[in-house]
């Protein structure tokens, strides 16, 4: 079997696996941000939320991270960022 003998199903399965791994990492990063948010450590929370959005910008995890990032900025009274 050659490297060029890859089927569409194989490519789809590999892509799906990579997507699920990114989603898992994004979820863990979101949770880390939520912990920092609860602890009122807004700078660390914002950093974690940005990382989560970067990993899965169009997923529900990414959207939740954006929401909590906005809340973090508002909690810092920083509406310019």
C-alpha cells in the first residue's frame, strides 16, 4: 500500500478524529478559563478563552468562550479590548 492509496473514507476518519481532539482540548481550555473566571482572575480567564476560541472558533465551545471572554472584559471594566 502506497501513501497515495488513501481513500476518502480514511481521510474523513482522520479529519473527524483530529476535529474531536481539537474540541476536547478546547473544552479543557474553556474549563480552565471558567475556573479562573470564578476565581476572579480575569486576565488568565481571558487568555484561556482566547485559546479555546482559536482551537474551535465555530463550535459551541468557541461561542461559549467568546461569551465568557466578553464577561471577563466587562468584569475588568475593560470595554475597549
